[in-house]
């Protein structure tokens, strides 16, 4: 009898469980050892399945690597898009943009996603198609989702812009680029506190609204809460 068991009503769920175990094991092993340092034997052992079972679900190591990278970014990114289509109906634009930016920065600064990002960057020369797909499903999807929302806000007269796609790119990078790039290059999975990340998000929104809003944005809420000022740790990246 094979590892997958005899035919029956429970076969699909057992197969799904094995696939999930393989994916979870592969994520941990790839993140720990890198692509070249990882073997299918090691993944199979970590998942408590045979090497044959790994190949039954995934054609080869490259296919498994691709699926865990894209599957992870799809899974962790999905919460950002929940309710985003209601943004054009906002009654408090600065508040709702700050909430959106905070949600975004919490997602991109997750330790596992930071480690995965470093891995994809390191393997971009070997797997350029994977790097492009990562971009399209991550920052690319974020920008494409925000652009029509900003266009509708412009139609309401709340924002002013000639290019909603460019405005969405500005919003994304103003909100997350400083902590994201520092964490990516430093190797530190948690270089900032939650309060510091919120300050980055809020200040990014303030700068965004200074450029795109018809009304001058209010003073940063982070400063009103007493979060560290301009000379404090959040500005220490280089």
C-alpha cells in the first residue's frame, strides 16, 4: 500500500494533509538553508513523508520552491485587500489612509516574509521569473489595487493627481520603504517596535497627503501620542 493509502472517501484529505506538511517543512528548510543548501531528502524528512511523496505532489525542487514562495505571499498579503474597495467612500481620509498604511506595514514586516524576501532577492539571478512573479503578486498587486481607489477619491475632490498609478506607488513606498529596506539588508527580522512601525506609516501618509490632498494634512498622530521624534531610532536607517 502506498503512503497515500488505499482509495476511499478520506484519500483527498490525507493527500492534502501531506501536501500541507511538505509545504510547511519546505518553507522552514528553504529559509534556513537557502535554495542550494536544501535537498528534497531533507524536506521529506522534515515533513515525515517519503521522497517519492514529495515528487508526487511537486515535480522537482524548483517547482516546490516556486509554489511555497508564491503561496506564502498570496496568503500573508490577502488581509491587506479586505475592505479596500470601501476607501473611496471614506468620511475621514487621513484616518483611513493611516489605518491602511499601518495594515500594510504590519504585513510586509512579518519576520517570515522578510526572510522570504531576502531569499527571493538572493535567487533572482537564478529564478528571474519567480522574482517577477513575487513583485507582481506583492507590491505590484498592491499598487494596482490602490490606483483605482485613488482615482475615485480624486473624482470626489479629496485628492488631486494626474496619474493614480504613480500616486499609488508613492503611497506604498512612503509607507513602508524605510523600515523594509533596513530590515531586508540588515538581516534583523524585528528591527523596529510596533509603535515605530506605526510612526513610519503615519508619517508616510502625512507626506503623501501633503503632495496629493486638497487639504493640508493634520499634525502626525504619532507625535501626539508621544512616540519618538525625528531624532530618535526610526530615523537611524542608512
